[in-house]
C-alpha cells in the first residue's frame, strides 16, 4: 500500500512538471515539503526538498523500494534515535527521474523511550492515588481530577487504577469504561481516515488518466475538452484535500518529526504577502500588510509556512468582495513576536473552533458545498500544537482575528 501511495505521488509530481505548474513556490511547499524528494532531468537537478538537502543518502543506496535508516543528527535534531525512510525511484522516457522518500516509523530506541515514559507516568499515578487514599479522605478526588486532565491531553491512551470497591473505586471503574469507549472511537476514526485517504487516491488517479487521454484525442470537441479541464481542476482540489487529510492524521498521530531550524519569519511573511496580494486582487478584495524585518524564530519552516498559508487562505476565501484582509508581523517585547491576520468575513463559529481544538469531527464543520472550516482549522491548530505555539482566535459576525505568538530566536 505504501509503495502504491509513493507511485501515485510520483505520477502527480510528473503531471505538475509536464503542465508547468511546478514553478509555483507555494504549490511546491504544499505538495513536496514533507517528502525526501529529488527531481532530475538528463542529469540536471530540477528540484530538491529541504529534507533531502539535510540528509545525504549515498547514490549506491538509492534504489526502488529501498528502506533506509537515517540518524536524526543528520537533520538538525538533538534526540538520539533513527528515522526509517522508504524510497521510490521512477524513471521516465523524457529523461526525468523522481526519487521520493517518506518516513515510515522511528527506531526501537525511540519506542523504548516512549514505553519508559508511559511506565513512569503510570507509576506516578499509582503512587499518587495510593498516597492520597491512605492519608486523606477528599484528596483522591483532586488527584483523579488532575489525572483526567492529563489523560484528556493524551487522547485517553492511559487509564486509572482501581484499588478499592467503595464509591471511589466505582467512580474509577466508570471513568475507565468511558475511556475505553472514547479510545475505540479515536482508533476507529483515525483508521477510517487513513484507509479512506489511501483508497480514494487510486480511483482518482484512474479517472484523471482517462480525462487526460480524452483531452489529447483529436476527435473530442473543444467544448468537451474545456469541461474535461474543469473536471481535472476539481480532481486536483480533491487530491490536495486528501493530502491535507493524510498530513493531519500524521500530525495528530505524532508520526511527523518537525525540523527545528532558525529561520527568518519576516522573509516568509513577505513571500506569503506577495502571493496573496495577487490572489486577493484577482477576487476584487484588498490584502494589506505591516511586517517588521529581521524577526527570527526556531521551528519547522515548511509546517509553519503551511499553517500561516491556510489561515490567510481561509481569511481571503470567506471575506466578501471589496473588503480587506490585513496581516501584521511585529515584536511586542524583546522575546515575543506576534503574527496576526485580520479579515472582514463572516467569522468562525465557536463550535468550529472547539471541534478543531478537540481533534474530533462534527457535523457543524460542513455546509452544503462540502467542508467549510473544519479540516483547514484543525490542520492549523495541529501544526501550532506540534510547535507548542500559543494562539488566540477572536471572531464575530463582522470578521475574525487570528493571532500566533512566537518566541524570538
């Protein structure tokens, strides 16, 4: 299944190259940033992703369906564990070669650390419950309350220990039953999303190939070719949605390792503004910005770019014509900078925000045209949480303000 997924992604990349869509910087970041990716044509380098620049794989080890173990110290990480990559190599008749790799899992060493952490947390919980049950009458309830809060952040991956058959023991048993149902719900949801994302890619690729072949036929009327082109655009949007859904699943499962590098957030903001100024103008909207120079932060540049891109994209999408979207990047003190996006759209409902923050789907994130804010907002919050970045969302019927707080490096 993984090899089929890499093959389909290689075909999509080749399609972008053949149709000159590859030149868009923003699209490159959206589609290619999470892969170990190298593209050549007749021994001339066309594109190399950031992670491929960071990891030097010897040419003799690059082969189709090869699994490689890479030390994390090669990609600017301080933690002592390995990352396993699955490589896919595709050669085309026009001389193009695409080498595509994706991280599969961490080494046994990291899993041992996770198991040790879970064991320590479990031991602390058992010790705390035993101490409070022996010495105090009411403090076990406080301990359970604090533990519930911690477990909710772990998505109910742990349980409470029942040490008695009294009222407290019955309460703990009820909580564990609730955890079990919620744990099964989360497992079912993640498995369903993963299976659905992969299963959709194959029929979409088949449909796309049929449409492309039809467009190339000389006996197809021009009107039909125009309709087929519109269909291809819709398929491209659906493919992008599937990529976003798969990235979201990996973010929430914590199988993506962010790259901690120091970079210029001001330059990234200027790059985004250049793209969105033209986009807003084409939609008869106004995009303005106030950006302070030389603001540096530490984090995964590609993921942070994607989060800010999605925020501004949503702001433009839901802002009416002749209204304004404003981006601000400035320092509020010597250690803190804020990036703020203001729009004059219809606002974001509290239910959508709570749904995204709780990492659960809800009917409220859908409307008659399909997904409205749910997936995009959820992806944004997942990236911010991965970087432990604080944020604030203020929304009314007259517009929204999304503020992210960055530590200056």
